[in-house]
């Protein structure tokens, strides 16, 4: 029987090959990803390409989110389950199941990708973050690696049906933030979570397009 780990790494290598062949721009800061332990990789969001792009250059397994509507009968649902994607109900006000799965992943020492903005940018400009990532960070006290993607909106915009392969997608991973860096504990409740989210987004904004590839 094929294991989920096998499916993940075979998919990973295929996506990495496609990325380097057709979209591969510069990638830098991979050394900033902790080799082990609970970690949140917080990235800006420009395109449906972002989840595979931020994960395909890493040799550490990444846990992703996907909306529940993608669990179509047959291969789509099988594949998403095999790579342990967390389903999210984006039509509801909250998704307790997804939140619990997120915290379980971090408690077990996993690497989780989150997009603080919550939705894709139409023009590549950074958007105001939502407090959700602040809540998860505060509850887990995990390290956070800011990540920034450049140009994925040019390759596959919110309105496009087919990718534009004339642009290259660049990725940069910043230095990890420790809990004392993003959560000094000066606020409480929702205000605390929003402040954490804004701190994380500010660190993403500091990242510049990489010049030399470091794979």
C-alpha cells in the first residue's frame, strides 16, 4: 500500500521540477527554515500557485490548508487526504475543526503554512492581515518564518484561467521570529491577535526580492 509520506514526496518532486522548469526565479533563505520543531511559515498571498511554490524547494514536509470544496470524490479527495491537507470551511464564520487540526500539527512539531491576509491580492500589493494567524501563533507559541512570494499574481491572477509563463516566481524566506519577538503580551483578546498578525505582516513586508538563487 502506498503511504502518505510517499505520495507527499513524489508530489513534491514533481511540483519542484515543474516550478524550476517553467516558473523558477530566485529562491533564497532556505537555511532560515528550522530543521525540526513546531514552525509556522507565514507568507503573502497572490495566487493559487502560492502553496506549492512556498513548499516545493524545502526538504522538510509542510502541512497546507485547502477549502473543503476541493475534496471532490475520487483522486482529488484521496490525494488531499494522503498529503494530510487540512480542510477549511471558508463559508462559515469559524472552523473549529480546522483550528484544532492546526494546533495539533504544531503541537506534534510540524511545519505549517499560513497566509495572514486570508485572501489573494489582485495586484501583488500586501494586504491587511486577519487576526487568525495571531490566534494560532499565540496559542502555539511556535517559531514563525516570514516568507514573501514575488510575481505569482502575474503568472496566475485571480481572474485568469490559464497561467502566463512569461513571468518568473521568486521566493524569499526570512529569519525566524521567536514568541518574544511577535508576542510581547502587552494586549489581550482580539487586540493581541491582531497585533501579532500585523507584526508578522510587517516582517513579510521587509523581505526583498532575492538576487541569487540558493536552492
